[in-house]
């Protein structure tokens, strides 16, 4: 999402408040309602457009408590950031892009996943194909959230 880029915490070009004021200045203009509806979906910690898209789809699909780039420190002291997490449910949702996956990256991802799972986090890996069926993805995540850890 462009909005996430504009407000990113490392190099902000704007703030959510400034964007909201801009939207408010154009009541009734075409697209203004869509922009106003998008404002609550923005996140200053989003790292990629696809992760932003995933977070927005999940939020609109009724998945609550999502935290972008959530820091996790394992019992053994390994430090990771989850693309998305629902901390109180100990669920990590990782967007796996085909773009970056060579064998070394995949091996590192598997090690990372197992280290996180040892600490009783559940890890769901999501791909572009999942983004094409957001309702099914949301149902799947809701089933995981309603099942015992």
C-alpha cells in the first residue's frame, strides 16, 4: 500500500493525521470515501507492499490483533521479526515471496520456523496464491485461532 510507504516509521513522508486532514479537505470528491476507509488499515511498521496487502485483507476479513513486524526472542535467545503476528494467540503469519527464495533462504526460514515453534508459537506461511482467495485464507486463520495451541 502506498499509504504504508508514506508513513513508514524509518523515513516518514507524512503521518496518518496529515493524510486524514488531506482526505477531509475533499469531501464528496470521487475516491475520497475509499481513501477514508483505507486510513485505519495503514501501519507505520509495514515492510513490503504484499505484506501490507495481506494485513489489509486479513483485517477486512475479521482477523483482529495483527501486529506488523512483531519482534520475537526465543527461549534460546534467537531474535526474529514476524511479518505479522497475533501475540496473544501466539500465531505468526509469514508472507513467503517467490522472489527471494533460494535454497539458503529456504533453509534459514525452516530453522527460524522450528526455533519459533519450539516456544509454542504457531507459524502459518502464506503465498501469493493465498492472497487470491482472501476469504478462504481468513477462514483458515480463524480455524487456527479457534483451535487449541
